[in-house]
DNA sequence: AACGAGTCCTGATCGC
DNA sequence: TGCGATCAGGACTCGT
C-alpha cells in the first residue's frame, strides 16, 4: 500500500530516467484505470510528448509533459509504476505501457485497480474535480507548524482519522499513521481537540521522522509495493506497530492490541500510548 | 460535522 | 487437497 515514502521513492527512482525522454507510443491502455480524458484523447495527447521532472504531491505522482499537460498517477492500494526493458515479460494487471525513446517502457500495474491515471492541464484536471485539495506534506520545510489549520486542531474526530484525511495531511496512510502515533506516544482514539500544543508538535515531528526513515529504507514492501525498478523496499522490517498486533511492544514489552478505528485496523500499545 | 457502511477489486490466508 | 469465506484498504458516496 504505497504511502508517501513509497511514492517518493518511486518518483526519485524514475525522475532521472524519464526527464527529457520522448514518449513514443502508448502500447496498451486499460480504460478502467484512466479517469481522464478518453482513451483516444489520452493517446493523442501523450504520444510525442517529452517528459519533464517528476514531482510528488501527497500520494500523487505528477509527470509534466512538454505539451503543458501532466500525466498524473495515484497508485491506490496495489499500484506500481516501473521502468522496464521492452523485452521484459508483461505481468498480469498491467494497465498502461508507454514506450520511451530510450527503448524502455514505463509500466503501470495495479491488480486491485484502486489507483488511477489522469492526463491533462492542471486547470483541466482541477476543473474536473480530479485533483482533490491536499493538506500540508510532511516533507515540506514548513511542516513543523502542522496543523496550522485551527479547524483540524479543534476537530472532535479521532486523531487517527485526521492523519488519514488527505485534506488535513497529505501522504499519510494506515501504516505510517500507526507508526507516527506510536512514536508520538498518542492513543489513536484520542480526539484531535484533546491534544495539547506539545502533543501536536510531537505528532508532527513523529510524522516527519517516520516518513524520512521509511524513504531512507526505500519504502515498506508489505505485499505489492515495488520501487521504480520493481525491487522491494526494506522498511517493513523496521515497523514498530503496524502488522505487529499480539506481539510485544518494543518500548515496554506489553502486548500490542488491534482495534478498528476510523474504519481501519489500528495497532497500538495501551501502556505507552495515552 | 462526523461517523459507519457500502463500493470498487484481487490475492493471501483461514477453517472446514 | 481444495474450496468457499474472510480480510486487507484509499478514496469516494450515501445514509444517519
């Protein structure tokens, strides 16, 4: 399940290999993952365009094209975006294949099809409501002040729900929400409004630490995640709570519990997180 | 306002 | 061994 660190790893991997490369042909395109525009328009707009430098915003990958359009990819739960040799076998659930003038292919694969692909100008995409508003990104230099939005701070929602809300915070998913809450020693079921200023500061710092550490390890390979070259990341070994329900807390040794919070499986330590 | 539930979807895992 | 049920969840919609 790609979250910010996984998407950032993919963007960093692909950026130098895509920049300046000409998109020669759309070899295949499954319309079910294409949210905008039509398949025909996609081909017409994509073929012949030259890639600029990839960027990331939250969990979205933005690839600017020489035409002024951008190719936008969200990986959903199981999406991968990889650069492969032409001769490499095409795996099942590959929904998009773009041939580059380097002789390689940019391939988008997504078994569960929760991801999506868009192509258009920023204006077009925003107008169509396809680029939802995103909150501050934990890698932004100004993130230390998060959340500046008083509505977020005063919200009666549980803090876990706030972390998963892309309008309040961009790029966080279930894994790193649990990890950050553990590091900040905060119970996921606390309401946002109950957090003190220093607790918010702790949480913001924890988010940055958790994300940066995961990027350093090239992302968490839980099941489907692969980096831009199809390799696994190694952050899974360093997860402290996610996927460790029933195992001892690394800090106090007591058993970690799992319960459903904000509609998601949530693992925490009842002793360390209050 | 904010929650839960349902929706999309496939694959891993579990119980019988 | 094999098969059906269950669970996983990002983002969205809908009902309460």
